[in-house]
C-alpha cells in the first residue's frame, strides 16, 4: 500500500534551511526503513515535507506518521 504524507512545520514557519534538507531527508528515510517500510520519494521544503512510502502491514499509517513527525521534530530542533 502506497501512502503520500505531508508534514508541515508549526504555523508553516520556514524553518528547514536548504543546507539541512539532505540530512533531514536521510533521517526520515532511516526511520521509514527501521519500520519495515520503503521510501520511494522525499522532499523537504522550508515549511513542509512530502514523502511517498509503502508501509509494512505491521504498522498503521497513523502510527508511522506519528513516529516520523515526533522524531523528525526533535531532530530538526
């Protein structure tokens, strides 16, 4: 099952600088891979992130989105 996620920053503030974009994308890729899912595309804009995955049936969309959002928030901050 393919899912397209869009996560936005708080109040859509442009807090993701271009120089940090590759690190954030690699971090999220690692989270997805560690949950037996596969990432097909990702792009971090200054105020939001898009990514397309096929997720493992072992984890719900909601749970995976929550894990990614909370982990990446800590990483970005």
